[in-house]
């Protein structure tokens, strides 16, 4: 019990046990197996995965399986993302001045309204989810008597195949241009892109999704393939051309809370599914 128990400390231990178990029979396997443990996932950085992928000496994976909580679904797809910070400028001054002053915070509020009202397309093609735009942070001002000249926003736009990172950036730039035209400021609003990951979706017969779904079915678990709304490390891997699943694991309660709890009774079955899937991918059985 405790934050991270199910998402995903238990999975880390499980994968280590599977790797140790298969290490002794490595000569009978076709291919290699690596376990990568990353502690930077909740912050969205995935520093460990990025460092591994950037290491020219590291073996490039043909596929990746990641365990997140949830016993009835194999997450084989997810929305991508486009993230940026937006520097909104305004006229600085004293809040008690007789001269009207439109500060950066006031302009940022107007920008947030325009972003919230921006029209996004619905689902298209076989991808079941729509894009989604959220303003996730707002920082500006230092006290009651000072009208600030800068306010910074964080924008997170979840993307889909029919509305990719390029379309997301184009939409935000169009909204910012509208702000600057309707409410001019001493300096134009500045957009700094931070990250862009593509959406991904594996077909049921694509690896490693096929092996994991088949292993679960053979163990009597009625799982289905799912495209997730939240972006995950699968999108980062997709940007590198690496297919991945990003979800199948034990059931849990209190996810991300201080009292997060994992259902340990699910663990033997989940471990058996991953072990069978890995053996299948490596050309072995057992």
C-alpha cells in the first residue's frame, strides 16, 4: 500500500522476477530481453527511457510492454500530445494609478477563454478519441499593488491522427494571433513548444499487443484492446518507431493517492500472462 504501489512499483518487481527467471534459459531464446525502470513517468519526463534511447551503445528494442493497473484491458493505443508554454505580455504599472492598465494576467485570462472556446474536431477514422485542449498552469504577478507585465501559461493539447502536433500548434498560434489583434500589448505573445509525441494505435494482430492479448486469453482472462485517452510512454516510443503496449496489470484502488492499494491476488495471473507473452515473442513456450 502507498503511492505507486500499483502504478507501478508492483510491475517493476514483477518484471524483474520474470527477467531473472528467463535469464537462466537465455540460450534457448531467440532475441534479447531488457528491463528498464524509470522513476520520471508521473512528471511526464521519462528521463530513464529517453537516456536509454539516446545511448548509442544500448540495444534498440523491437517492442516494449509496460504494465499499468487494469485487469480487463490491454492498452494498445493512446492520444499523442503537443505541449507549450505561452508568455503573455501586458502593460506594467501601479494598481492604484489613474491611468488604465491592462496587465498580463488580465490578457492571459482572455487568452484562456479563447483557448477554452476553440473548436476541435471529433473522432476520425478508426481512432476512437477526439483531441482535447487544457490550460494546465498559470503564473504571473507578485503582489497587490503591481500590475504585472508577464504571465505564463502551460497548454496541453492531446492529439489524434487526424489532428496532429502540427495542427495543434497551428490552432494555438491562431488563437494567440486573435488575442494580440483584439487586445494589443507592448510585446507580442510568445509560444515556446515543449514536447510533441504522436498518437499511436496497434492493431490486435500487431506485436507486442498480439502476444499479450493471446497470453491473457489463454489464461482465461477476458481482456480487450483499448486506445487510452491519457497519453503515455507508448506515445514517446511511437515517436521513435517502437511499438508498445502501455497497460495491463493488477486492479487497484486510490490510484495516485497516499493510500493507493494493489490487489495482490491478481499478481500471479498477471505475471503468468506477461511471462507467456515474452516467451512467445522470444520464440519459446512454457
